[in-house]
C-alpha cells in the first residue's frame, strides 16, 4: 500500500473538478482497509466519485476503494444472491448480471459510480430503486474495525436516502453489497413512459432489450461524464403538500406532477428549472445541461465553487418564483 502525496482528484470525480488530495491511497483488499483505518481515523472516501461536488482540497487521507470481485450464491430455484465488492463499476456489474440472465437491475443500467456507494443514496431510475433488489451489505465500522451486516430494513431506504446519509453518516465503509435477483419469471418494470414507448414493438422484451432501451434514453438526455463533467441529477425532485400544490396549480395549470400519497405531490425539479430559463445556460465553464435541466455540468475547468454558486442561483430563483426550496442531492464537499 503506497500513500501518494499531492494528487489531483480530477480523474476520480465525475464532475471533473480539479482539487488536490494531500495524501491518497488506493485500497485493493479488505486487509489493507482494516490496516489503514486502524491507524488513520481522519479519512475521506472516494469510490466512483459520481455523487460529489468537490469545492476544496482534501486535507484528510483519501481512500480510493478499489475492492473487486463478484460471488454468486445459487441455491434457490427461482432467485440468486449476487455479492459484488464495493469497487466494482456499477454499470459493468449490471451488464454482467444481464449476461447471466439475472433480473432486477436492468432499469439501472448506465448509472455512473460503483457498487459500494449505490445504497447510500438508494440509486434509482425508470421506476426502480436499489432497495427493490437489495438483500444486504457488509460494512467496516471505522471506529472499531469490525465488519457489520446491514439488512434492507436496517438501511432504512427512502427516495435518494438511507441510514448512511443520516445517523450513520461517516461511520462505516461499505465493502460489499448483495442483491437478490431473479433467474426466471422476471418482474419487469417497463411502465415508465419513455421505456414503454421505446419497447412498444417488442411483445416480450428480454433483460438485454430493457437495458438497451434504458441506455438509449439515458444517452439521449444525460451527458456522459467522460465527455462533460456532471453528477447526474443535482437536486432532488421536491415533494410538497397538497394545499401548496393546489395553489401552484391554479397559477400554473400545466405543472407536471406525480402523486406520492394522499397529501404529498412530487414536482419534477427539471421542469421548474427549465421554466425559470436556466436550461442550456452557461456561466463560464459551469452550466445547466441542454437536454435535462436537472443536471449541472462542468464544461472543462469550472471550480466546485462556481458550480455551487450556479446551484444557489437556481435555488434562489425557484424559491422566489414557486416558493419551493430545491434540496441538493449531490454531496457538497
Ligand atoms: N422536465 C422538464 N425539463 C427538463 C427535464 C425534465 O420539464 O429539462 C420534466 C418533464 O415534465 C419530464 C419530467 O421532468 O417529464 C421528468 O423528467 P425525467 O424523466 O428526465 O426524470 P427526472 O425526474 O428529471 C429522475 C431521477 C433521475 C432518473 C430519472 C428517470 C431524481 C432526482 N432524478 O429524474 O435520476 O434517471 O428520474 O427515472 O429523482 C440521478 O439521480 O442522478 C438521476 C439521473
């Protein structure tokens, strides 16, 4: 294990922000992880770097989690338990599951990031969230060095949320995640508008065909982080109460919305941002993506601070116009 000094983190975060780590180490084994965390408590975790906006240099020791491997536990007729190490690339893992005809993750193709961080924000797309197939995970407790198992219930998953964003924030390092996937009689979820229209001519789509549809839709709307820096949706879609919604709907009858519960209405933040005229706008190298207003982008050399200022400008305008405070989804560092 070699600790390197003054390393640029630009290649390690999908926003492509050029900040520096004072000290940086790549973790290739659980033993290395245990050994380093027994000595160093002030650490900063990097996995796929796909859900963070770095606004400053990192003083703590940066651990780049590179644990690799996939293990299959196939003892049931209909389902299979697949455990992937935290450093496996998420999209490659999804495609591997599809190649084995294991169902459940196909709607989540092409989401940037690694396996180990997907439970933290309960990643989701096109009507599916990680919690739907999540079985359990193992994580190292930084304080004690012990490995603990977390079931689906204990993770307390919500919309882009889990216990690891709340009471257990900063206390654990996820080392592997196990999914319960189907081997046959897959529970396809293809009702999401864009997916059903892409698949309209196929009567019984395969896992691969669903993934292909998801990939095509994502590629048409979302910028590829290898070409334009970004972290996917920058804000959460706000959920407001029915009374507030009805006031808004009177003023803006065309406002798109989804009913979450009797008194909760979700509004697409992308619509609010587009209505306020930000879609496709550019301020230096910081901008709002031209095909999806919920995605902020770095055209090359934007600093984290510049992206954050743009986010605040958007928040301010939407608060003034719609009386809704957009919550930032990406971790601001
Ligand atoms: N819309 C606009 N203008 C835009 C973008 C969206 O008006 O520029 C409106 C439209 O009414 C559209 C609606 O918003 O029908 C929904 O847009 P979209 O289907 O693109 O989904 P989203 O709500 O903007 C969410 C997730 C995405 C996920 C998609 C598909 C959040 C914060 N984002 O976006 O997740 O891929 O649904 O399921 O919930 C991510 O979390 O990084 C992410 C990309």
